[in-house]
C-alpha cells in the first residue's frame, strides 16, 4: 500500500469552479483531508456545468465537477451569516491551509480576512487565488478564464502562426488553462509555505493570480522584447520551419525542419523528392527565406503518407515528429493505457467512469483519487467533530445555514 | 533577507531548455541551492537560441531565453560524455536532495541519469524525470520531442482550433510551464515525505499526462458520452458574449465575457442600448448563447471603433469582464503588472538593462525571493567543484585541461 505524503494536513477549500477546486484536488489526491465548503442549495457552481452523461444536467453528474473535486469532503455552509462564520472559524482554527478564490476583499468584508484568521490560527496558510491579484489597478476587475488568457501574451499568440490576422481572432486555450495555471502555481506556493512554516512556526498569506500565472507561459517570448528589441509577432513569418499541425493521408502530424539533421531526415522520410533537393533549401536561412515555396511542397508530400509511417519511421530517422490526435484517439491509445493514465472511479450517482489519473506519476506516494463528494455529504461528520450536537445541526439545517 | 522556504535543500539539475529549468527556478527562487549542470558539449539551447540573443550579438551569457528561466541558480560545466565527468556528477548527486533531468530516454541511459542508477548512487534521492509522454510504457516513451508535441498527442491542439477548422497550436511553449508547476507541488510533497520517512522516490512526469489532467471537460465528456468534444473557438458552455472582438488599429482585440443579465445590461448601457440588443433572440442568457454568432457580429461592429485598452477599462468600470489582448510591447507597459511586482529591471554585466518576469506569486512572509542574476556559463565551477566537492585548484585546473570540467 502506497503511503500518502500529505495525510497530516487539513485543508479547507472555500472555492468554486476551477482554480480553487483544482488546487484543493492536488492536496486531496496527495492525502490531505480537504474539506470543501459549498453554498447551501445549489453547491459549487461547477455542479451545473457540462459535460453530463447524455447531456442531462444533474448536480452530482457534472464531469468537470467530479474530476476537480476528487478525494474531498463536502459541507454546505454560508460563512457570510453569523452562525456560518462561527463554524468557519472553528474549521480554520485546526486547519493548515485555507484555499479560496473569492474577489479580493470579500473575506475581509465578512470579517474573515487574513488578519482575523491569523488571530485564530497563527499557523494558517491562506491561499487566495484571484484573476489579477490582491493589489494593483486591476485588483477589482472582473476576470474570467477567457479574459485572463487573452491578456497574457500567450493569448495574443494563440493560435500561433496566423496567416490572416483579420479573420483569425485570438483564441483561448481549450478549457480553463489560465485558471489551471493559477491553481497549480497556488498549490506549489502553498507547499512552499508549508516548508516555511515548518522552519518558522508561522503561516502566511499567498497571493496567487491566474493572469500572472498564465503570463508566465510566455516568459521567453517576453524576453525577446527587451533582449532583441523586437515585438513578438503572432504572424506566420516569425517561424517558417514547420512547427504546426500538418495534414497527412489519414490525420495530422507535427514536425519541424530547423536543424540540419532534421532537414536531412525529413527529406529521407519523404523519399527525397527532387524539388526538395534544390540547394536553395540546404541552409536554414534559405529554407526560412523560401518558406512560401517550401512549405506547400512539404505539405503536398506529407499528404501522400499515412500517419503511422511518418511518425514511426520519422522518429527512427531522428526526426522530431509526432501524431496530432483527437481526445478520443488519445483516450484509447495503448501507450497511455500501458501507463495507466486513466483510473476508473465509482460514484453512487454518476456511476463508474474513467478519470484522468494524475498530473504526474510518483513511485512512493502516488497521487490517488477517490470519488468526489455529494453536496453536503460530510455535514454531520464535520459538524459533529466540531462539537455541534445533532439538535444544533438540525436547527442549522432548518435555518438554511447548511 | 528573510528566511526562504527551501533553505538547506540542494538540487542537482541536469535539465535544459524550458520544463526542467522552470521547475528548478521555482525551487531556486524559493531558496534551494540549485546547481545547474551544463556543458560546452551540449550547450543549453536557451543560451544559443538566436531569437533571444541580446542585440543579436552572440555569446552564451547574453540570451534572454536563458535569463528568463535561470535566475537564482548556480551554473557549472561538466562533460557527462566522459567517465570522469559522470563520476563527478555522482559526487554532486551524493550531496543533493533532488535530481532533475529531462533527457530523452536514449540520452538519459547513455549519460547514466536514470532513476535506477541515480538511486544506486544515493538511495534516498528524490528524482524528477520530465519527458514528452513519460519514461515507461510503449514506443512513445523513447520519442524525441518537446512540449507542443505532447499537446498534439493528447488532443489539445485538435481542441484548439476554430470550430470545424484544422487543429491549431496554443502559444507560449505549452505545456512546459504547466508541468513545471505540477511537478514543483509534487516534488515538495516528496521531499516532505522523505524528511519524515527517509524514503526517496521517482517522479515520472509526462507532459502529455499533465495536459490531460488540465482538460477535464474533454476527457470526462469522452468518458461519459464517448464523444470527441473537439474545437470550440472561444465558445463557452454558458457565457455569451464570450469571444475576442476587433478594436481600432492593426491587429488589436478585446476579450469580453458576459455571464449574467446584470453584466449584459451594463454592456448594453455602455453601447448606448442600440435597438438590436432589445431583440427577443438576445433577451436572456440562453438566447444569447444560442444566437452567439449573430451576437458576436453585432458586438464586433461596435468594438471596432474603440481603442482596446481604453474600452476594457470602460467596460470593467461598469462591471463587465473584459480585457485587452496585449502584445509584447503592451504587456511590458502594463501598469498593473509593474505595481503588482510581475516584472523587474535587471542590470546585467554583459547585456546591461533588461526586463525579466518574476515568479507569479507573492507570499506575505517571504517578501523577497532569490532573484540573483542568471549565471554565466560555468560561473560556479570553482565554488561547486572546490567548495562542495573539495577539489583543489590544481585538480580543477587539470580537469579543465582534460575537458572534464568543460
């Protein structure tokens, strides 16, 4: 039986949708006890988001919710009410980490800001995930994944290699990648704070904004601006050595022809078409300068071959080349199956489904997921632990507090 | 300087280019002693990539790509292609808590940086291997490739395009940075487990699997409905308008996301409540979502006459989620990022004044991270080989002569 690296940590998650819950999931799958606080009534808003089996909405069947909340406990609580705040304070008193993704200033406005919580528990690590951060001119801006991603420079450059900037408007990445980057940066920082606390005995407040986290994915593109003094361009001319999905006979492949060995291998893979043998293309500079001629030539050649041949033989020849799969193809791929990249999890209402297993694989303390909780499933357990009698719990339920 | 979280942790970092260095950068800025093991035999591509070379003047210490990803670290040069070089690497591993590598499998075997061998040298080591698709499994485990190819494999680029169009590519050298965050969290858990139990372990990190774990909507849809969700452009599951719209000027855009009637009313008010906004097909959230192509066309005609940054401010002032699509000039001028502390000016010995992005978090009790200058090639040879390994100046000189320290 593999052990759990973080089983001694208690994490309170007062968060909805993607960023806070993803951060909480990372702790929960590593063994921390993660107590998720959901609004009484409908619960985490993500419960209403697709996908659903057969596209029929159900609060216990949202695929995104089920994935983002594995291994957690759920209680329903409104900390904005006086008795809800009392329960919240009791929870925080014994917690190691509190993850929240409310607007800056919200916790303060209900009397539960960092200073108030620090007075209850000086060892508390408060991890606040927001669109733009706790200070600065955009602190109170409304953020969504689209907005954060669009502003990040990675957003300017997605999709890459644009031919017609009028028609090809900037896209966000599939899903919620700005929120995901904010979540994983917040999780890493929370662990740094755990190390810091082990040395110093005190907790701290972490300001983890999603925009800054996603902007980090354009670090080197940013460097080009002050080092080369060239604005980074999203237009195709900037690259001109491949590096994009290209159609073959039965799908798409991804490759490049920058370095000499790549070029030689690519020509060999395509059985040395005479037109590609022109000495104009021998050097990288020539290939880039004549991209308008060369690229269509390579595209035509690639279309003559099947994906399996191009990838297997290309890799054998030392060419950096790979397949462009759909999610459906990837989900069934024998390599991912051989690595157990997916794990089947039973859920009393949603049933047995295959979930992505973990962000990384570990030998001694692997991340391990158990099913997501149903709304308020652990109310009695947690409130009981905090010392509320069954009568008191019934009273809270009747008042709509839990 | 206040105490940094990882003081006392030493990292032997054999990685290069982006993903491994980005992991090591988290650890270095948070106080770990990161020894980056480089070599003139295989120079980190970050040091030589022409697109980052300061003022186009070649030199290993002049590259913005390297500088952006390697501040806070120590750098040594060690030739792992020779036996003596590998023996010295083992000596560094023996004194380290963590090893990071991102070699393709054949190279890792040749250089002796596999978990089996590293573990034999230092049984309680925590080792991170970052790769395209994992280092176990079938044939793809030995493929050569980098970040975008992992996205290709797991369907991210198929899901990146315009609806009905071909697969497109996400910008920003995706997913090297995604795996860096994910690995950093799990490495810290592994180091904590080791501190408590004495047990080390291997973290086998596949960029492909990290991306899968960040696309639950697609993978859970497949699991539930055996459906390939495919490319959706900027379309959201609930919000509309939800897209990027053209603004005044050349290739200028604004992102607008409306998720409530209140935000819709605010947007309409800002537009001066034109007649089309009162049509029944835009009356409620679902109707707007259902008719979003038509809605987008109306909105684009309005946004086109406005400057993108000014319009975003105007919409935000009435509570509408909006943001300008910033290019590299605009993002460097952004007042919020400077005030928050995302950028910092450096004055580097060889390249002078430049701007680098900092780490994307702030911690109240760690006000100053380790932002020491990106190291020159081999800058810390004497400190590491002399100080850490105890070699004499004569031995170091001789090893340099023999191109072992090289």
